[in-house]
C-alpha cells in the first residue's frame, strides 16, 4: 500500500499513549493528512473508536478502511471502506 500512495507522500504510523492509533498516515505534498485503517477480515470492516479519536487528533482530511473484500462504500460521512485490490491497482484515491 505504501507503493500505491501518491509519490510525494510521507508515510507515518500514529499511536497515542492511550492506545488510539492509525495504521498508516499519509502526509501528502500539500500537507493534507489521510488516515488508513487496515483490516484483514473479509467481513464488513469497522474501524475502532481509537482510529476515530486518532483521526480527530491529527485532523485527518480523509479516512479510509482497507480490507480484502470487494465492496467500496461509506461507513459514515468521513470514512470510506476500500477494497485492497482497488488500492493496489489504482492507488489510494
């Protein structure tokens, strides 16, 4: 997934002492932050409360959950579920 990130991205991992975390934090060349939660399960993925708290901490402009399933859909207005094959084939968009 790091290879699929926009070329000018800086890659981070974010975790607070309280345990809120973001698996992959992309800082784009523009300074915009994208938060990515990675799930391995084929079932409908839902990010943890800690992911949402961490996104608020860093003020992530975009939030997505990447999983090995087939559907692409929104969990809420700020969080989208994206299939892994879509990310690898087209990059994170």
